[in-house]
C-alpha cells in the first residue's frame, strides 16, 4: 500500500525527525516522504495490472524503474540481435 502514502494518507518508511525539529525540518521531512512515495505511485499507476503484480513488492522507485527498463528494453544480448 505504498501508493497510498503518495497521497499522504499513510506514513512512509523514512528516518524519523530529531527530538526537537524546527518547522523547516518538519517541512523538508514531509516533502521528502511525499516525493519518494509519489514517484512509486506514478510508476505503479502507469503499468498494466500484470506488470503491477510483479513490481508492487519492490521498495524504491529506482528499483521499479530499473526492473521496467530491463523488462522492456532487454539486456545487451537482446539489443544486439
């Protein structure tokens, strides 16, 4: 359910704030949580259900992107054909 955190409805797994955070730290922390979650949400929303079932367990947008790139672009051996 990481896509829900992209809509800021659920907390994402990010390092906690310090003990007495400033308002700027709180704002940056909240924005970074939303940004990471939104990237995953956009990737998840842009794939068909069969591909979604393969990538939904991947943790980060970078890992999802690399998987999709490999899936659709192929490896060196495939591109050389």
